[in-house]
């Protein structure tokens, strides 16, 4: 019998995206109908030959088929794709691949629209809402994107976010703007069956991170909707990630995990991510994005626990449902509650073969990472992440509170975390 969570997830996604999004097993057949209505040629960016063939077989009027992006969306790939946009002047960009290729196409559309004078290297676009302002000032518009997702991971095909990496510094930065949301999107969950195990695990952790960070940080007035999305997303990820990791061809697991990551995308369009994502931007090259978030969020959970007890119990009881905790969370409070939930989260990490501390990463060096992460947290372009936290930090309090969290995550020692002001340590 089909898991009733599938119907709940589908209902949430359909109510949100309507006909602009097609998803499910076999959805790739709907590419032609999604691409209809755009008068002109299509520029396709993808790294897989089968996807290139699928796009061409769909009968799209192709301007060109070019390579997608490398992992973590290097700036150079966004610039290369922007050059192709300017040469071919497509009516539509078909971004087919994982989050990196889709984010690269979003960023490339910005570069192509604003030109070298306004955004020579995207630097003026990192942050919130800056692209729309620049487009209005320039009287320009973005080339629309049809995002064909292939990996259960970032939710890039559904969201207003584009992560781009400065390869010189190794630091990931973020563009957040409604204008970047793909005009149309498709995810055939069967496509994700070809992803390597590490990508499957990384995507599952990203789904949990999206749901969890939004759940714990969203304002009270928006909590009801966010909690409904996050609860189903986390539940599906915990149920199906172990199965998909064990058997890549388990299509029920692929669908469950795909729905979970899509709900993660819905969550971050409802609220915003916080500490786990902020820290992950400084771990490029050391760990996959989702894995970095999955390592960090248990430590942030302990830190934030005194401020979010009800929300933590909601998430923690889902982990308990799936066997990752035996604690009675109703009897715990403050950092003690946070510690119980954090242990459940790290137990899930271990169950799918993911690390639970930064020190477990091959070749990890703590000193340069901590310095880079603290510097990035003070960058005004990433201030949104500090504000999204349940206990908002500022550039002036990052060293006092975030540095102990980072050291705890390096050592795998929750006792190193300094509680928020006014809270007491219960372990």
C-alpha cells in the first residue's frame, strides 16, 4: 500500500506550483508541454548525454546544447553560460541537471541581462532582492529558465536561490531574488536513480536541513504552514533515504526522497535557512553541501534549543518515530532537549553513512575553516542567514557564540557549545 505521505506531499506541491511544475515517475515525457508558449529557440545546458537527447527528442527548437556546471557552481561556469545566452539569444534556457547546473543557468541569465557594466562578476547581486532592483533600473529582463532536475537535493528547480562559488577563495555566496525562480520546472524522480550513493546521501541531508532550518527559524505567524511542509518533508527523508542509499533502483524510495527534497524547496520559499547553511558555504571542497548542513545542524539545535522547544519536539518526535531516539522528549527542556534531538540527528547521519562531526572529513583542517567561516558570517551579503536564526546573531556576536559551535562540530563534542544569553546549560 502506498505511503499516505505521498499524497500529502503531492497535494502541497500541486497547490503551490500548479501547472508550472510537473513531477513524478515518468514526468520527463511532459517536457514538450512545459516548454510550449516560448516563441524562439531553446538553449540547453546539461552534462548528461541522455538528457541532451531527451531535450532534443522533445522537439524543442534548439539554439545549442552546451555543458552544464561543475559541482558548487563555479563563477566561471555561470560566465560561460552567460556568453552562450548572449550569442544565441534564446527565448528559453533549459537547465537540465542537479542544483549546480540549474543555479549556474539562473546566475548566467542575470549576467546576460545586466551586462558587464552592471554585474561583471555577480558581486553586486549577492544578497537579497538586488537582482530585481538592478533589472528595473536597467530596464532589462531575465531569459526564463525551464529547470529539469535530475538529483534529489537542493530544490534549485523550484526556488529563488542561486548558490555560486568564488573558486579563488573557496567561498560560496548566495543570490536570493524572486526573479530567479524558474518559470517552469520538471523532476522525473526516476532520473535520480543514476546518481552516485554519495549524491543521494547528500541530497537527503539537504532536504532535512531545508525543512529543519525553516521550521526552527520562521516567525510565529508563518509557523503553521512551514510546520506542515517541514513535518512531511523530514518524515519522507527519514523513511526513504536509507532505502535509496542501499538500493539506488528502488523507485518507491526515489519518489519518496524526491518528494522530500521538493518539500525542502517549498520550505525555503516559505521561510529561510540559517546556521547550517551559513556554515556550509565555508565548507566547499571539504564536504557536499547537504552533508555540511547535516553535520552542522545538530550543533545549532543544541545552541538554539532554549528558544525553540516546541519546534524541536516536533522534529525530534519524527526522528523518534523512525527509531533514531528513545528519549521522552516531552519531559526534556532547554539544552537537554536540544542534546536529545541532536543525538537523534547524528544517529540518522550514521545510518546513511554520513559523518556526524567535521573532524571526520578526510583532510579537514579546523583552523583555516573556522577563520573562514567566522569571516563569512560577518559578510553583509550573508546577513540574512544570521537574521533567520532563532537566536539572531550579529557580526558583533558571531565570535562569541558561533566559534564555540564550530569547535564543537569539529570535535563532535556538544559540551563545547556556549548557550545563548539568558539560558543555562543542562548537560
